[in-house]
């Protein structure tokens, strides 16, 4: 495993749409391992592949230590409620702002075995799902701000 360099805001790749993963190759498995290590090294709770410069629909999230969630080709299949909480991004170090997000979010994706998985999260996990999936479509949390960007 290796720590990869995190792409920062200003790099145009962050505004690009990521492509679906067609086959879970050793290269994808390696990417996921590196993403988990990179996310942990940066003390983040989520990372999208585009943030390490790879335009693939791959996300890792870890809001509960030691329990990383791997999402390949994820889609939001249900959401409910609303929350306005502070959010930040490893691609915008030292910045944060309040966003409006659903309070509960269900995502469907493939895991590293190519098996369909579904997760439902509330609060922080729901925000993480929205934030990381937005990255796959070239969107940043600054697009969902309800106030000023701080920091
Ligand atoms: Zn982010």
C-alpha cells in the first residue's frame, strides 16, 4: 500500500465526471487499498478516487474507526430529511462551511468482490455519502454551501 498525493482545489480534474468501473481488477483493488491508507494518513473520513487523480467511480468512507466502507459505482437510491452541518474536504485543507444535505441516505454499490451492497447512513455518514458521491460528478461541497466558506 502507498499514500497517494491528494489533488487540491484549482486542479481541473476535480470538476470532471468519473467513469464507472467495468471490472474489478487488481489495479482497482490496489487503488482502494491506497485510498484507505491516504484517507487515514490525512485524518479524513472519506475520499473519492478523483482526489488521487483517478477518474473512476470509487469511494472510500470511514466514519467509524477500523470499518472502512468501499463503494464502487455507488448510487443514492433513497434519501430523507434534511441537515445543515459543517463540512470540509481533503482537497480544500483548512476550509469548511455549512451545507444542506439529506439527514438519511441509502446508497447501493459494488464491493471489492463485485457483490452488490447497500448502506443506509444518517447524520455524518449521510453527509459523507453525499459529499463523496458528488466528487464522482465533479461537484465540491462548496457547491452545496448555505453560508460562507470559512477558514
Ligand atoms: Zn471532498
